[in-house]
C-alpha cells in the first residue's frame, strides 16, 4: 500500500500529463523495472475516479503501454537474444539458474506460457524474452499477450476506479484479487499438466502391441 500511495503522489500532480507518466511507468515495468504493473494500473483507475484522466482513455493508454513494453522485450529476444544473454548485463539479469528455469517452462508449455506469463510478475519479462529467442511468430505473441492483457488491464483499472476513494478497503480488494489471480494460474497449470499427462498415457496404451 505504501508503494501505491507513493506512486499516486508522484503521478497525480502531472494532471492530464499523467497519461504520459503512466505510459512510461508501464513501459519500464515491461523491461523488468521493479514497479508492480498491477499497482500502476490501479493508480490509473484512482486518477480516473478523481476526474484527473478519462477512464476509457486510461484503459486504451494502459493497454498500449503494456503491449509496447512486452512487445519490445519479445522483439529483443527474437532479434538479439543470444548476444544479450552472453553479455555481462544479460548474465546479471538472467543468471544461469534463472535462465534454465525459464527455458524449462517454455519447453514444457510452449506458446501457452505467453498467456500465463502476464499473470506471473516475477517471470513475465524473462519469459517474454525467452519466447522471443524461440522465434515464436509476432502475431501469435501479440494475440496471446493481448488476450491476457484484455483480462488483466481493465480489471485492475476498474478496481482502482471503484475503490479508490477508500484506500484501506482498496488494499484488501487488491490482496483478494491477487490471491484469486494466482490461484487461477495454479489451477490452470495443474489442469494443463493433468491434460498432457493423461494424453501421454493414452498414447502409450494405444502403442502397446
């Protein structure tokens, strides 16, 4: 909650220029800067509730900021992934253990990890970068990431818009939403693993002479 108040205090004085500041912050989030994207979207909703910015314009701008940030990271992975990873900066950002863990997730879930990554704050940037190095088509990345963003971005903005007048209540709502989203991701992962496990067992039985 302290971070939300600090971010709100920082952005609100810009008035209508808050659009530009929010876009820049979301762009930075896409590059892995440790500012929670969810909190930034909630701040946008609060500013809309206070009449500083327009609610609908806020959704459009935030969608653009999220997709441009994600798309840039994916583009860098697709065009110069190996060079970045072999550099000192790349090894600092993506140590061998973390890189191996990300690779295992991409190998295991394939393109589906792009959708799931939107709800995995700590792994979002490295996963988008990794899927870029796997040469996933641009249209597929934008489709999966865009669909996930259409779920998460308006939702968080609306939470800020609806509960922004009561910051104490807002904190409780944010925690509930975060728990619900993370629980949903765990459920999706379990169902996905179960599906492929059962599919493999059926194929194995079919191939038994």
